C-alpha cells in the first residue's frame, strides 16, 4: 500500500510516543513486583503460622510420660527425700515431699478465712 499525501491523518505516527510507553511499562513492572512480593509474604506467613501451630500443639510421648509421672507423684503420701551423688555421698538437705491435696488442705487450715486462722 502506498502512502499518498491525501490519506495522511494529522498526528498519525507509526511508532507510539515514548513517554506514555515508559510510564505504562514501569507501572506494569512495579505492579508485577508488588504482586509477587505480596503473594510471597502471604505464603510464608501462612507457612510460619502452620509450623508454629504444629510445634506448639504437638504433645510428645516424653512430655506425656512426664505429666503422668508428675500426676502420680502428687498422689503419693508425704515423705522425706534426700539426694545422693554418683558416689553415694549425700548432696543437699532432706526435703519433705507433700502431695498437692494434702498441701492445699494444710494451707486452707492455716490461712483460710475466719476458721481459727491468724
């Protein structure tokens, strides 16, 4: 097709102007970068929350055994304990071990309300 002088439209150019092209290109690049960073941060925040939930809610077998041993220790009768080191030498003072229920009753009797307390 040949370009005749009578078919020319004023302002008609083959290439677009560079100013608006650069603005649209930079805006598209910034929008793409913001979208990628936003999606990445949302992904890692969700992953971190999931890992934290897993770590906090896991009840290991060792922890369960420890809780059961502590519960059983609270059910024992009051007794004295004295520890020794590996050579059998006494280490520390004797300690009175009192079950939780007994200790609670003693505290209530001693300091509880107006029932003969101080």
